[in-house]
């Protein structure tokens, strides 16, 4: 439109031109549509028909005794490749984990002195208190004192094995005694 004209009239426009769409456009549009449709169907199926959850595999829990013996066997097998510090750290860890699980006390959080006090006070571990004190002292010397002597390692491994066996034996005897007592009370 001309701005100087008082009654402007629209100018003639060219007739509409056809939009030329090639065959490639229609083919690619069809493929894209089919892909979008397949995605929608897949999402709907996942939401409406979710996959069945696999049944959980249940593994048998190890008792504290079995765990301690397995860990001691592994430590004894790999002892040659460990330096004294790592050996004693692992040995004390195995012993403390066993005592914590079996005696229901926070042994892992205790210092060496607190652990020895607890071991002396408990009936199941009191007979081994002196040997445990020697083990903890040797471990503390290696861990904190810079000593590299692990010559008594085999003896101390055996000490922890004996401790595990004794605590397990006494625990079983106590359970058996309690069971007999309960049966006696029921029959009386």
C-alpha cells in the first residue's frame, strides 16, 4: 500500500503457489511418525505391564564363629604377603568383630584398655585374658610403636582360633543348659 494514497486499495497479489513437497519428505515423516508411535506403545506397555521382579536369592548367613574362622583362614593363607602392621590390624579386627557379634558389646569402638577390661570381666573370655592382653600389646607395638616383629603371628592366630572355639563352646553349653531348664519347668 502506498502511504500517499488516501483511499488505498490493496495491490494485486500473485495467485497462490503450490507447495512442492518431495517424496523424501513424506517418507521421512512416515518413518518418524512410526518411530514416535512405537515409542509411545513401548512406554504404555512398560507402565501397564511392568516386568516381573526376579525372586531374591537368599544366601545363608554365617554365624560369627564361621565368619571368624573363614577370615582367620584367609589371613593365614595371605600372611606371607602382608607386612606386620597389616597382619596385626586384620587379626585384631577379626577378633574384635567376633567378640562384638558374640558378646553383644561395642568391642570395635573400645580402646585396647577397655577391650581388655571387658574381656577380663566376661566369663567366656576371662581365661584367655592374659593371652589376649599379650596379643593386643604386640599389635599396638606394631601398629603404633613402629615395631616390625610378627614372629609370634602363628601363635597369635592360634590364640584367636582357640578363643573363637571356647566362646562358641561355652555359648552352646549355656544355651543347652537354658533349654534343659525350660523343659524341666514345663514338665514340672
